[in-house]
């Protein structure tokens, strides 16, 4: 059975390992590749479906700009992002219901060498947004802070938002669309190292290749950055 996923920013099609991606009526579909289906409701089938549901939900709220350096094209980067979620997802069973989740540190937005130092302090979250104070060493020139809004009461990943910080210790104030009791902020950092100021930026960000990220003009100058590995920076739970 296919899982319908609406709103995926980059829709792909074709075989992806043990999965098939397709687009129908403008919607992204992710389904298992099943050349010979004998029992579509075995435990293994249901485990795989639970992983795909999780991958679809996360992909739906993840902007193209947050997936850096996984492949040369947006479509391939999206496929690799989904592939990693399916690979590392953990599934639990309760009274016949299978649900998948992911360890926070296993969610990867960018691949590469790790930053020698990157930490952050999450100071507050109110109707104006989430405030994060990242810090890093001289090997990093900027950090894209990505905040995932998770509803602990329903187990839903609600949204993602980001802000680029260009000076260590400066605050990233990220609009998360208000708060609800039980919400949790899961925060990641994508370290960026400046390469050159040559070139121009298009609205929404431009990728110059697998290893390059060219910042959007609204972040000030069309700087081209090489990315380092993304890092889970912490969580904050709101009563």
C-alpha cells in the first residue's frame, strides 16, 4: 500500500533501494518495492511501512535549503535524506500498532567532516520564537540553526524553521509559529565555512555543487560556503 505525502518540496520518482518514489496528482508517494507480495501485513512489512511514514512526515516539513552536500542535485539530496531516515529509524510495537521514531543525533542534514567545536544554548521559546545562542571556533564562519518543532502529546513533527548566524555568540531568533503545551524544540546546527564572495544568489538559495552552498541574498552578500557535518545541539521542552 502506498503512503500519500503532501507538500514535499522536491518530488522525485524511481527506485530507491527497497522503495519506490512516484508522483500522483501532485502528491509524493513512497512505497515499498514488492516484486512478489505473498503477505502484505507481515511484521516486517509493517515495520517498513512505519519507517516510511516517519520518513515522509519529516521530508514533508524539511526545506531543500536544509539538506546540504548529500548529492549533486536537489532530487538526489532529498532521496539520500529520506534513505537515511529509513535506515536509522527505530520501530516499536504496541497492541499491534507499529510506530517509528528516530534518535535526535541520527537525523542528518549535511554530511562532511565534523566541526572541531560547535555548541549552543537554547535560552527561550515564546510567541516571538525560539532563541538559540550558538558558538563555534575559527574553523567555522557561519552556522545555519535548524529548529524542529515536535508535539510530544501527539508524537508529530510539526514544522522546521531556520536562521543563519554569522558571528559566534550571536542569537538566532527562529519563528516557530507559536507554542503549545507539550511542544519540544529539537535544534541542529549546520556549520558553514566561507569559500568566496564571487557569484550571485537567487531567492531561496542556490547550490553550486555537492560541496558548496551559496547563501541567499537576504543573509547578506552572495557568499559561497562549504558545509561541514550537521550536529544535534539540544532540545527544550515546554510545559
